């Protein structure tokens, strides 16, 4: 090993001598480089090699390259790159190859090698790196795409890029992303040829026998890719994505028309098709004179939106499904949210949206999320009766949804409906008890604001009987807080006493009672000890913070510091697992005044 390392260091001497001779590095710096490089080289030849050692070596060499570059710029010296930079770059490439050979599965390592090659102008290496990487990782479509793009952008080789895409499709015959990028590449290639042809024509260069293929220039190769792709992937969304790519290029009108015709012929059973076709109507040109005034522009926008809606109307007639109605509703909602100073356009958009919501609901095809938008629109327009009707309709349509019930009940609470109490009970019979906590919380807030204390207490009592632990614990905490805020400490203590044996219990239930005791004019330490002791019965085996709080309480004005030793002994006895270590650390900090 020592001989190999020594040989590699000796191989560096010519480049180091050049660095010193031309004034880029001092003699002291060269000695430092030799020392550091020797240490790094030894690490690469140990019996058990570490990936981090390779990365550290590569990073050190790259840092030297960066420093050389900066110093060249500083002293304006740009000679002898073959004798200085090239050996370093060659060495880094060699270390990268050793690392990727050892850790073949590390994709990031491969990509780091590619990034290095790109930055330091060793583009001849890039193809070799990609080729080796793809031989090991042919199952990753993203790597094939990256390699093909590199061939196109770094080497200007559409032929090699095409070859890589075709190989990628052998491994991933139904991958949408590969087809999309292949389609884009062929269009970029056609655009590049068109630009070359225009430049040559402007320069009046005689091309002789060479002629640019009109078919390639018009994007026929991309059409071939499109036909192959849609033969395997028969999805409207995929076709639309290819059409969107084609639309980026200004020479693809025929190709776009062909794809559009294909979409309208073969994919009318997909709501994506109708959604796309409808939104295209927004791009239609408007009348020039009319667009000079705000009203004229609003009128033009309204006409475009009407044309969009006509397409959506055809869509819901042809395809009366929830996704189709959702596309229609989403479009109308998006347009309604757009700001306009023209009241007529604003009113028209609201009218359109309300009509779509109502008709979709009548067909039982309105998605749950749109009921919220519907209610907000009705409330903002002052239609209380309509909002109440929609709120009830939402709960009937989605009777098992907590969100639907919460939204509807909040709406009815806002409107001051007298039927809310009964509806809370109905809601709790329909939804899954495990998901019912938001409804209980909402009911408590409503009862506190709208009902008598006795009725609110009855709500809490019903909640306490819940078989769902989260609901029962929340109700206990809420009941305790409510008792204290409405009827004072005595009622709160009575509530605590009645509930402290009813499991499940939460730590917050006990800590809240401790806070209430401490808020009194003359807190009683015996009461605090009782609350802590009861809490520790429940959580003493795992909650180290509770023991520390108890100790801090005894160290306070009301406590007896001599009790701390006993509490510490009990804590060490009762705590389990990692909580013991945490307790010891925090107790030590407490004793030294750091907690």
C-alpha cells in the first residue's frame, strides 16, 4: 500500500512544480498539498474503505482546482493548463470511477461525477459516465431522460439522444415522462434544424446537393413518437400533455390540429378532454375596438366564458359524472374568484357558479368540498334561507362525513337556527365515533354561547360517556375548565374529584387543576401534593417532567425542600427506559441552577 501511495504522490510532482514555478502556489503551500494528499491517499488504500474518504479526497482536489482558477484570474496567467489542471481533472475522474465501481447503487455519486464533468469541461467523459450508470440503473427512467438531455444539450447530438430514448422505452414501454421528453426532444431537434436553415438562407450559402428534409422540419418525427406513445398509453390527460408541449413551438400548427382531432375523436369519454376543450375557448381572439374600454373588455371576457360554459354543457350532457361536474364547477369557481370592477361581469359569474352548484347537487354529483364554496357564496350574498337549505342538503348527501356536518352546523349556528341542538345529536349518530371529536368540540362551543349552564353541563356529561378515549379526555378537560370559569374553584375541585378515577385520563387534566390551585389567593400545598400524587399514579412510569415539576413545587415557597430526596428516590424507582436518563440529566441541571 505504501508503495502505491508513494508512486501516486510522485506522479503529482510535475504539476506541483509547475504550480510553484509559475507563481500560483508558494513552496510552503505545495508542501502542505503533498502532506494533505498523502493522508487522503492512504485512506483510499485501507483494507476497509469508506465512501466518505473518497468524497473527501474528491472535494479536496476540486478545492485545489477552484483555487487555481481564482489565482489564474488574479495574476492573469492562463498557460500550461495541460500540465496543471488536466492531471488534477484526470485524477478526480479516476477516483470517481473507483468510487462508483465500489458503490454502484449510489445514484447521487454517479450524478456528482456527471456534474463535475460538466463544470470542468470534460464532456468526453459524460457519455461514458452515463453509459456505465445506465448499465447498472436501467430501471430509473429519470436517469435515461437526464442522459438523453445531456447528449442533446452538451454534445448537440440528437441522434445519440434519440438512441437513448429508444433504449429507455425498451425498459419502460409505458412511461409517460419518457415519451413526453422524447416528444419534446424531436421538436427541439426540428426547431434547431429550422433555425440552421434560416441562418444559411440569410447568408445565401449554397447548400449544393444537401437539402433539409421538409418532413423533419415540420415535426414528423415528433408525430411518429406521438403515435407510438398514444398507441400504448390511452389517456386523455397524457394526450393533452403532449399537445401542451407541441403548443410551445411555433411551427407545429398541423401537429397540434392532428392531436386535437385525435383527442376529440377517441377521448370524449374522459372529463379531461372536455375540460381542456372548454378552457381553449378562453384563448379565442377578441374584437380589437371593443377592448379599449373596461366594459368592452369585460363583455369580451364574458363572451369567452360563455363559450367555455357551452362546451362544459355539452360535456355534462355527454358525460354526466362527478369528475365532469367537478371540472365545470372548478372552472366557474376560478372565474368567480377573479377580481373585476365591472359589477355586471361579477354578477354573471356568481349566477353561473350558483347554477352549476345547484344542478350538480340535483344530480347528486357535487363533490363534498364544493358545498363549502356554495355556502360561503350564499352567505356573502345574504341568502340565509338558501344557505340553511344547502347546509341541510350537504349533511344528507354526505351523512357520514365529519367535515360536512361541521360545515353545515357552523352555518346553521351562524344563522341562529333553533334546530342546531337536535342536529348535533343526529350528526353524532351518523359519523364514525372515532372521528367525532370535532363535532363534540363544536357542540360545546355552541352550548356555552347559546344554552343555559345546566344544558351545557348535560352536553359535557354525555361527552364523558363516550367510548372514544380522545373524546372522553377532551370532555374531562373542557368540563374542568368550564366549571372553573363559570362557577369557581369549589365547583372545579368537585368536578376534578368526581372525574379523577374515571379513565382514560390526560396529563393536561391534572396540570390544569394544579394551575387552578396556584391561581388561588392562598394555595394549599396539601392539595397540590394530592394532585401531583394522583397524576403520578397515571403517568409516573414514563413522564420525567412530572416528577421534576413536583420537586420544583417542593422547592418553592409553599413546599418543603426536605421532601425532594424522597420524591427523587421514588422517581428513580418508578421511571422506566429512556425517561430515567432524561430525569437524571434534568435533575442535575436543576441542582446546579441551570434549569
